[in-house]
C-alpha cells in the first residue's frame, strides 16, 4: 500500500458525485459561447436538451443541475491549469438529483452548516437567507461536508 502524502485523502472533487450510486443524470448539449468546468451549475435554455451556465440574471426556477464530470474526458494539460472543460456544442452530463461537490466562495464555505438551504445570488451558490437578496433553490441543501472552497450539496428532486 502506498503512503498517503499530506495529512488526509481528498474528500471532495469538483463536479463528481460523492455517493457513487445515488444520483440521477440527464444528457444534453452545452450551449452558450464559453467553455465550462465540470461542477458548474447549469440552467435550462430556450432549446430543449441544451443547457447553459448560470448567469448573474438567471432565475432559480431555470436552474437545471450541475455539470457532472464525464467518465472519459481529457484534461486540458496544455493550458497549464489542468482543468477539465466542456466546450459549447459538446455533450454534457447534467446531474439533477444526488450528492455532488461544487465550488463556492470561501466565505460561503466557511459558514456552511448541515441542512442549510442553498440559494442563488448573482449566479453564485450561497446559503439561503429568508428575506435576503438570494433566491431559494428548492430541494437543494448543504450537507456540511466542506474541504477548502468545495462543499457537498444534496439535491432532492
């Protein structure tokens, strides 16, 4: 058995399910003009089966799910950042039910508690505050599992 370098094994990976057999996926095509990283929150577009990244003005009712990392997709090692990107016009797996790791702002990650409702504010995931400026994402909850700026979200649809 090999040594574990650092102090622990990573718990969360952006765009991956955290419970491997308890999620639902829908296939589609990425629309828009920009490539997105797996783990990006996607919204419904005007074309059936085409999903676009959430923008600052996207209403919560149009949020469809999270771009799941595909089984086979080459990482763009030539760009230097080693991110896995989905480009417009490519197939995308959209997760709409289950537990997933997503990235949030560091101040949101620091404040997450188990059971907190997820909100959408200016295209970013936040902790929902009743009467606040964010919109509630119905049936989306933080589990309390946090690693750096990655958090686990439970979507129950």
